[in-house]
């Protein structure tokens, strides 16, 4: 499984959504599932799938599907 697939699975599993909902403008609170609890579930999925520990500042900064990709670059993960 490549990094893009892992990334997409993190979102679809955390929010229990179809892959079709993954788009450039998917942002925090743009769907009902991405609330504060869903946000922490997403962080846990990303940490599990990429075997990393995401720093608190990055957890707070993770505000969109696109932003998550740039955050992962800090951990040397290219999506």
C-alpha cells in the first residue's frame, strides 16, 4: 500500500465516509463527521498507519485534507 492509499484510508476510516468525499476542499467541520472527536480519531489513524507520533502543534494545525499532506512532509512522509 502506498502513502496516498494509507492517507486516504486514514480519512475514510476515521470519519466512516466514502473515498469520493475526499477532495481538495475537505476541511475541519465541513462534514458532520469531522468534529473534535473525529479529529482525534483521524490523528490516531494517521499515527497508526504511518507509524509516527504527531506533535501537538501539528494536531492543531491539521485543518484540511490538503494541510495534512504538508504536515506529513515534516515527518518525511510524501503523500
